[in-house]
């Protein structure tokens, strides 16, 4: 399992529309029979400012490549760059431990 954290500050558009876009992306992952259960995706926001954190998990390289090949992923990636003003950081992260 590989994990990534995507960070940016929301700068362009309305938060309501952006949150709908996030929801559409997550629903597209869940609806894709090749990705369902192989991609985990959570979006969090700092309550006190416009900083967003996306936590992504991929089961394997094939799941990651399949996701990246999808049109909905390409659209969502472009939208993320747009709402952030082009300043997006994607960092591979390592899971040390977690609750059950």
C-alpha cells in the first residue's frame, strides 16, 4: 500500500463548488469497478484557514496507473491546480501505525 498527502491553499472559486467537485471525484473512484476498494481518498481542511489536505492510498502500482489514466482523474487534477493557483504539493508518506 502506498500513501500520499496532497497539500494546497484554496485560492480560486467557491468552496461550495469545490466541495461538490471533490464529491464527484470520490464517487467516480467508488463507481469504477477497477478502482473500487483499491484506492482510498480522504479530503480534509484546516478549520481556521483555507489549507486543504488530501490523503490518498493506492493498493499497488496498477491501481495508481489505472487511476491516472481516467479522464475524471485528469479533470480533477487540473481543477486542483486551478483552485490552488497552481501551488500543489504531493508528498509520498509512510504509514507507521494505526488503530484497528
